[in-house]
């Protein structure tokens, strides 16, 4: 497992942009698939995006596709989530997650990941 620390959350207006960052400990960052999840009050945690070990393969939830972009810089042990055209329904605590590289499709369920950050709050006002 790795330790993950998110940052970059905040309060913005609808239509604004934010970039979340997640820094991972350790020297084997490129061995991990990285994901972003979010959880709104009263709702279950939901998948947002994931990136393979090189960042060349990515997948997104339908609700964010075209607005959010996941990327990673393996030299900095960091994964990013660029969020554009934010909507009030994007309001949630956003979590970074990691799992050792797996074969096949990128995992999109929370139970597939075994390392989690503490979360960062994103609030989008209308």
C-alpha cells in the first residue's frame, strides 16, 4: 500500500475549474493504477476517473467525461484531476485511491482499490 494525500479542493462557482492533486509516498508509484472517487452527503462513494501506470490509458464516469481529465506525473509521484465546467452536482468529498497494477480494464469500483487518501472537499455553488 501507499500513503496518499490530496489537495486542491475548495469553494467555486458553477462553470469554474479546479485541479486536485494527490501525492503518493514510496518509490514504486508507477506500479499503481490511480483513481479518483467522490462521495456526496447521503450518497455512496462513486467512481470518477482512473489512470493506468503510465497515464496513457484512462477511463471516466459518464457524468464527468469531457469535463474532467485525470493525469499523472510519475516523476513527482502525483496524480491530478483537472475539473472544468463544474456543476453543483459535482459537490462532494473527492478521494484519491491506488491499487497495484492489474491486467485488463482499469478498475472502477471502490472495493478494487486498497489505498485511500483522506479526501478533499469540493463545493460548487450555483
